[in-house]
C-alpha cells in the first residue's frame, strides 16, 4: 500500500502542479501541502480530504491485518 505522502506527491506531479498550485486549487495553505508531502503524523482530516478530492479520492477506514493490531 502506498503512503499518503507519496500518493499526493505522485498525483500532483502527474498533473504537473507545483505545491503552490496544488495548495491554491485545494484551498489549503502551502505549509499544509508541504507537511502532507513530508509525512507529518498529525494533519487535519478535512484538509487532507480537500487535497485528495482534487484527485477523486478521500480518506476512509482501511482494515488492518490481524498482526497489525498487537
């Protein structure tokens, strides 16, 4: 499974967008996009979904393997 930070960076580059352009289109700050692409561990979910919405995606629950629960 691809990490969120790599997914966003890859999608942004596929669309030929700079971080500034992505931030403008998603309605979030440049700092937020930078932190998202750097893998910051605590981010606002609503803002993450604003960015992912540009790519036709959103965050949601993902089942863990049993081994991941311990």
